[in-house]
C-alpha cells in the first residue's frame, strides 16, 4: 500500500457519501453502493473480461485492464423494482404497474442490465454518479465512469436487487491511466 492508495480509498468513502446524499425523486433512496478494492478488483476485472469475450465487446477487456490497475472502484446501482409511482410514461408504459409487470416478464433475458426501468430512477442514478465523481475531482483522484464495470459487478451478483449499475475506478498516479486508452 502507498499513501496515495490509502488516500484513494478514503476519497472513495467520501464518494459513497456523495452518492447517498444526492437528490432523489420524491426523496426516496434506491441507490446501492459497493467499494471494491484489493483482490476484489481482479475478480471484477475478470468478470468484465469474460463478458467482453462472450459478447465480442473488446472495450470490456480494455476497461478491465483499467479496473485491475486501479486503487479502488466504486460501484453505484439502483434497485430494479423501484418506481416513483407517478405513472409518467417515461419508461414507455402507461403505468408504473405495467412497467413492473414487464420487468417480471423480462426476468430471464440475458442483457447486461435488467429492465425496463423507471426513467426517474435512472435520473437518480445519474445524479448519484455525478455527485460521486464530483467528489473524486475535488480531491484530484483520477476516475472514469464505466458502464462496463457496472455490468461486471452485476454479473457477479454484487448489488443484489439492482438492475443497472455503473463503476467508477479510481487511481492516484503520476499519469492518468484512464486518459490515453486504446480503442
């Protein structure tokens, strides 16, 4: 461990706080978080590689390398079976009940994320992720929001009950590992 690595983990904890306290529709918290560090980074990276290989998605393999080189990775997800109960239609269904029924009917699908999802809950997730990366930025920790890391975490069964998640790998080094990446 280096001092920088320890500091990154402290910032990751502050990022979790930022995600938790971010504004949410109707004030209902449906955000789940998980801090991945140490040997679990390799487990997450391997899940990402396996997904990339089985779905012919080389960017998953590229991102797995970044996760493996990170000091920590914050995973932020939102609970699948949550609605705001406004029947707004943003999800494509007339009522929240219809959307929840469609979730049940789609439960066997093998897509990276489960759905359909409440549009307002997806906005909640985006605001939580944005709040977390703001905190990383304030503390000068290099980071990148990765859909791929969220898929890897969900494929491992992490963040139980979540249908969508994003990962934010974090690193403190002399050169930002998330900047000059190959396609």
